[in-house]
C-alpha cells in the first residue's frame, strides 16, 4: 500500500507569524544568530492502489483540503 | 549559511488526534480508503557556521524547544 507524505509550507513571500514566535523563543535560549525560522506541516497517509494513482489523489486532497493554495505550497512524496 | 530543516513527528505508538480529525475530513471528501493519517511539523531555519556545528545546535534546539522527546521523534537535515 503506497505511503504518501505531503510537506506543506507557507509561501516564501508571506510573513510566518508562528515562525516569528518560535524564532523569538530560539533567541531567548541564547541562539541569537538563528534566522528565517519558518513552520510547515507534514501529513502522512496510506491509500491502496498504484504509486501514480496515489500521487494524483494526494494532489487532489492537497488542493481541496490539506493546503491553502493561496498561501501555501506543497510537495508530495510517494513510497510505493 | 547552513539551512536546517527539522521534521517532527508523533511517535508511532501514540494516538494522533489531529490526524484522526483530518482523516475524517478526507473520508468525508469521498476518499474512504485513506488510512493512517498522521500530522507532523516542519521547522526551517538558518544559522551561521559549519554544517556539523549547525546540526549539533539544531539537535539541542529540538531537545529543548522544538520537539517533545516524550511524545515526538525528530529528524534533522542540513544543507550546507
């Protein structure tokens, strides 16, 4: 059964408020030279069928549910 | 400047409540054969220094801040 991993990240031009908050906490721990902290999501799932079919279905799921196409990019990995 | 990507996922034995919710939404869209949906986090950041030093510092940050070692596993990738 193919295992799908989807990586969803905020588009680079957008301000990442969650990333900013984490960056503040990182600096507070003494790592003040850490920059450009950005947060994304991983969604793992399994579905029956072939690898290419799974990828296509994952793409539909990303567009409809898992990612916001206006603000986020996604990348799909399929392990057959 | 090395770019670090940290992948944080819930340990496999733990119930992923957020994943269950997303799985319900996926089924609701008609993809009822999708199973084992699990949600994780990606943290991207940049820090000066060499790749090995960056990896070591990222490991400290994971243990102290970015991951909960009781419930989560993490994997660190460094692009020099």
